[in-house]
């Protein structure tokens, strides 16, 4: 129900238990966002059961087609709520305010959010739902995240949502997966993902934090399965494996499914670290699927919505402690380095403080890639030097130099824009000390690695 917690998650006093949970999370410094589904109801298509809205006012609550005899199916569930009707919009707004005011949640993630913004003639970022959110004194102040698509006409709207919405970025998911999988020609795409997908979000005064970056989500493979299966295994869902994403850009690294082969396991571990490092070193907001940090597997099921059992339950006792420590290290680095989480987009403009561009792309040999080189399928080692955005005027001289090498080992030239560099991260050496190592003698980027260096304090030598 839109106004009640799911009772199966509680023991007795559902609302009180939910409120208590939120308070406990807040006491630990953790915000709570609700994943909400206002795009359809459980009443299914025109042949489904009459449970609530269909019996109250079918023509108002649902989008109808065929002269009112059938339902629009923009959500893929048989029906679509009609937020262009003022009473339906009021119900949704009342529901959202209820969760904020009664339980003090910090925001919402909207499932198939394009449904909510679809007016009579298509998706409209200035439509009634968004206008109501902007004007609401409660909801305009909470965190709002859109899943920016549905299966209706013009349903894919990545980058099309208004401030203050953040958006799930599937371009990041697919592009990063393909880069590390070894697909040719993905280096240029990776450069856009590392800087917050500006081609999608750098407009209308939106921040670089508009992109919610992710490698995996509850829809699709877990991280462990992404590096263990090339083919989904959803037979337990009862749909003959027809359900779930078909194009996953996954790679089993040599063996399908579980294995004891040490070389395959090592390759999978490295791939996971590279994917996670790319996520945590990119501009935007990183999203981590629960369980990925400890190696949770769903045995190849990439659509486990129907599996309320050991398939989807997280086995904390079987956690990968080394991977968990690596993820904690990545989170620590992101907190320590403001340059990795900027609100402003980087445009390679010179900073007033030091006349050095806020972003410099490099090849491993230190040269700046020329336009034709970006399309070279052999260009698999991308390096980038980052500083605080020029537009912000932040004089902080600290820089980071990141290397993303999806190819073989290659000689590496560290930039001369700093007096020296410290190596903070090497995915081929997860045991690297937390405070890093001086990189004066670092001359090679290992095969299939992510490296992160931080500039040492001092007078730079120049670009």
C-alpha cells in the first residue's frame, strides 16, 4: 500500500518499527531513502483482479486505451497509473509527504519515473508531477532519484529530469562493464563516464552529482555473478529463462559459474576490484548494490524479484573479507579526496590559482590523446589528471592522477605538473598500505589495473 509499511518485514507494530528503524539509522549517520513504485498497482491488466482503484474510479486512476476497454502498459505490469488526473497526483503527493513527515525518511527513488512525468503528449520535465514537487515545502527539500525510463513511447529520458532530481545512469553501467570486458572502442565512452556524463547532465544548471553511477543494481546480475556468468539463469522464476536482461555485458573469465580454479578466481577478483574502483573514482554519486562488497551471488539469476529465499538473501557468514576491506578503502579514499566528488563539471579550463587545467587526459606515455586516437581500438589505457574545477575558484593545489588500463602492461609516465606523486591505490595489489607509497620509481602500469596517485605538496614544474 502507498501509505503502509510491508507487514512481512515487521514483527507486530509495523509503523512504529519502521519509525524506530529510521531513527536508529539516523543515529548512526545513515540516511534512509525509500524505493517507491507509483507507476502501477497490483490490479494487473483488464483481466486482473479488482482490489482497490479499479473499483473506485477506473477511468481516473489508470491510463486507458482502446476506447477505455484496456490499459496502457508503460510499466510492463499490465496497467499504468494516470498522474495527469489531479486526484491521482494528489494521492501520490500525500503519500510522499506521509513518509517524510510521519517516518522522517530522507528521500525517494522513483521506479520507472518516466511514467510520473508523462503528460498527454509525452514526457514533460515541466509537467504536473514535477511542478507539484517543486512547489511543495516538504518534498522540495528531500533527496529525489529517478529511474529515468519506462517501456512506453519516448520512455528513455536519461538526463531529461529537472533539478533537484538525480538519475540512475545506465550509460555508466554499460560503458564501464564493456570497457573492462575488453570491448573495442570504449575508451572515449569511459572518459565521459569518469567526469559525470556531462553530455547528459551538464545543462540547465544541473550539478555533476546529478548522475547516480552504478555497476549493478537489484535489477540484473550481482557483481559476483557479473564476473562469473555469461548467460543468465532465471529458470527458477518460472518463465523458462525469458525474463531479466538479456544483454548483460558480463564475462565469466574462463569458467561458467562457480569454480575452484585459482587463476580464474584471481582474474575475477581483479575484475571486481577494477569495476568497483572505476565506480568510486568517478564524478557523480556512486551506488553500490548491497552484498556486492562481500561477494554475494544469486547463482546467475539476474531477475530475483520472485526469489524470497537463499537466492536473494545475503549470507553474511560467507562474506569475502578481503573484498569488503577493499571497498572500505575505496570509500575512505573518496571521502579524503574532494577532487573525486565535485559538484561542478570539469571542462579542461585553466585554474586561476596555478594556470593548470582542471582535467588533463593522457596516454600512458604522458602525451595528450589527439582526436583520432580516441577512436583507436588499441587505445585501452586511459590516464586522467584531475584538480578542483576552474569555475569554482578553489585554490586547493592537490591533484590526483588515475590510470585505467584494460590492456596489457605498459610503460607509464607520471605527469610533471607536480613535484612528485604518491601511489594510493593499485587494484593488482589490494594490500597496499592505507597511506600509500612514494611513486618516484613507478614506471609501469600493470595489465588490467586501476591506479590512483596523489600529488605531493610543492611547486609544480609546469604542464
